[in-house]
């Protein structure tokens, strides 16, 4: 079995690449910039997915049996600022990858909770209601995946966090730890509810989906429904840092460039039932992150 993983150098991509490679599965990661220092460099190829001629050649050459499409313009603020690029990267690239993937292959798309609106946590039956342009692009990409003939799976994670792998950017929890370690006070929103997802849990769920050829839509999320402020306090307490430096703010006192759900988050019951998904609790996950 040959697996193509897009966005293999990103925060989530690294965990996915590492897990599949550690199981001896033939996996090739692609991204625009592959670092010479990357420990998994032998599994990665430089490819700009927006260059369709190159993607075409790549598919003819590699002929993947499974495509895990994880690459994206993943920052909602950037998508709002550069909508044309966001549409190209998130929608047109997905459309082209769907087109290039053989009908006999399995296409897996990493989507987002941002395709849904407020009144979460949501199950897989919730209606689309993206609140910002990033969510609009992820919804449009999902629709192309749903139209595909052949085995297809959509995975929606939420507010991904995890250990900082060598050469990778950190997630929210590393930012909190760095600020508190430097004695900086921080403002963190306390009126937006999420179900943060531990990155290694997503990699494990993808492994199950590939191994068992599971199709459909899955919310791959943690079970803790918390605000970023509460999460920051958990980090401070675990690392015995000064939680007094963390100031709870709400959307009105801390306006963000794009709209986000107040009561977001995803329900993971379907994944627990059908994929034997075991979400790691935040407190346990923190012991694996620092
Ligand atoms: N982070 C979250 O909290 C979160 C929550 C829900 C869903 N998601 C979804 O989960 C997925 C992974 O998110 P992430 O935060 O791990 O992303 P990330 O850290 O921003 O990484 C994005 C990856 O995509 C690659 N990429 C982007 N454009 C590309 C292109 N044109 N050609 C080739 N590679 C390209 C990047 O590498 P180069 O820049 O070198 O090309 C990088 O490897 C995304 O689909 C995102 O929408 C994320």
C-alpha cells in the first residue's frame, strides 16, 4: 500500500508521517519546503500542490493507493486577508487532488470544525454554517470530496495541540508555556468553547481509517469542552507556572480579525463507537507534551 500525505511538515502532518512510517507503511509526504534538518526527510518530497502540472506528474509517478489530504492554508486570519489564495489552496487544490486520485484509491480529507457554526458541540449531522472565510473554503472542499466516486473519508479535528516535534512550530500550549516562562502576562479568550484535539490521537484515528478502509464523516476531537483560557490555566498548573499571568478576556474586549463560534466543539461519539477512538484527556495529554 502506498500513501500520499500532503502537508507532511505541518503541525499535524508530522505526527501522521511519523506514525505511519513507524509501522513500516510506504508513505510519502509532500510540502513546499522540506527542511534538510527534518528527521523524516527520507519520506518527503518537495511539491507545490497549487502547481497542477507538477501534481499531475507526481500522481503518474507515485500512483498512491491512499491520499491523506492534510495540507491547507490553515490560519483563518490569513484566509480572510488573502481570500483568493485561500480559495486556490484550500478548494482548487482539493478539487484537483480528488480528480487525480484513482477511483480505486481511498481519499481522506482533513477538514475542520470551522465548517460548522455556534450551538456546539456538534455531531456529524449538524448543518454547515461556516462563520468565516476559512470555514467557507473547508466546506467547499468537503463538497468536492463528497462528490467523489470511490472510498472517501472526511475527518474534522478541533483546535489541534500536542508535543512540539523537532523542527516543528509549537501549538497553543507551547505559546502559553513560553509566555509564562518569560514572565509575560497574556490575554486569552474565555467565552469560546472548544474540544481541543491531541494531534497523536488524530494520527491514530487516521491509521484506523486507512487500515479498515472506513468511509464517511468523522469528528475526531477531544472530550474536554473548555475555553482557551481554561486550557491555558491547565498548562500553567501542570507546569507549575504563574497562572495569575493569564487574564481571561471575552470577544468584545479582545476583538479578533475573524468571527469564531462561541459555543463550538465537536462530539466524538461516532468515532469512539465506529473507530474505537480513544481521545486522550487534556490532563493526560499535557504529561506527554512537556
Ligand atoms: N491547527 C488546527 O487547530 C486545526 C483545526 C482543525 C482543522 N485543521 C486542519 O488540519 C490540517 C492540518 O493543520 P495544521 O495546523 O497542522 O497545518 P499547518 O501547520 O499550517 O501545516 C500546513 C501544511 O500544508 C503544507 N502546504 C500548504 N500549502 C501547500 C501547497 N500549496 N503545497 C504543498 N504543501 C502545502 C505546509 O507546508 P509548506 O508551507 O512547506 O508548503 C504544511 O506542511 C489542515 O487541513 C487544517 O485545515 C487544523
